[in-house]
C-alpha cells in the first residue's frame, strides 16, 4: 500500500463550528536572525521551535532573550553552544525559538488550536485519545497562557520536529543557490514535493526542514483524526518522490 502524506492547516472557514480560540503568545528565547556580509541577506526562519528546551541552564542565556540580528559568526557561536540541548541532526536555523509559549488565549476550546499557521496546540483530552490509538505523536509541552475561561481546557503544544526534506523538483530552480557563509538557499519553492526517503518511520507528524512552517502528517494520523471528528484542522495531500 502506497503511503500518503498531508499538510495540515487551521479551518478558518468554520470558526464557530470548530470552537475557534485566539492565542496571542511568543517564546522568551530565540536564536538571533543574521545579516550576511557575503550574500547581503538579512534573515531568520519561521517554524522551528523547541518548547521543551530550557536554555536557562546556559550561562549566556541572556543573549537569547530578545529577537535581534547579528553577524553570521556570532549566530554560529550561539547555535553551537545551544546544540548540545537538541537531538542530533535537528536544525537550529536563525530565529529558532526555545521554551514554552507565553501569552493569553480567548474564545472556545476545540480539539486543535493554532497560535499561528505553524504553531499547533491540542486539547489534553484529544491528545490522550490519539495516544490511545498508538499514533506516534510528538512530545508535548504545557504553554503558559492566561485565560478568562471558567471551565477547564488544558492545552498542550506539540514539539513538532523537522526531519523531512524537499526534492529539487519542488523549486523553480533545480540547482541549489546556497550562500557559502550563512547557508541560505535562495531558491523559491514552487510546490511541495517531499523526499520519500527522508520520512521518519517513528513519527506520524513532522515538519519540512527546508520549509518548516508546513506541518506534515501521515495517512494514519488523518484517518484517526477524521474518525474522531476532531475540530479546526484541514488536510491536503502532497506529492512525494524517491
């Protein structure tokens, strides 16, 4: 049987039906963005975060408390100091966030909630339901969100790791245009085509390393979520090669 993959997004078209809640939150710590003196680009990458990583154990953690832009060499120094706290082979691009979400949330509580289109939270009871079906889910962290809601609605943030790569046919240009100093690939994505060989066998949810604002799930995940009737999530099948 051929495996299928899907991107997931919020269901903005059915806000009332899906118990939409609004989350305004950020993390306390980030790797800085970079200004590259070779390619001339100033950039950071959205979508990569490690909410379970506590950087307060590091003596230089104060340098990560506010978003800023630094030269490439300074970014690389900070990245290398943080790297031992992260699983091997996971990315640490400029703009990587650390620690739980901090902020507020209002509205009704559905099965899935979104702080933005790439930051996914799930109701505790919904997570436990999926766990009971032996889905291979990401680890979760408890966000620090203030709410005026009287009835309980415990939310988990999913620490969705980036493992999957795109094929060269995903881009308008076939050949990589990677800066030798900062590592930025300046190609534009035309459509998402995943390298089938990069899909982790032990997860049903993950990100694309080159395009981490997109969250991918397996057909098994989609089937179970659909069967349970979970709210505020849409699925779109994507292509694979390899």
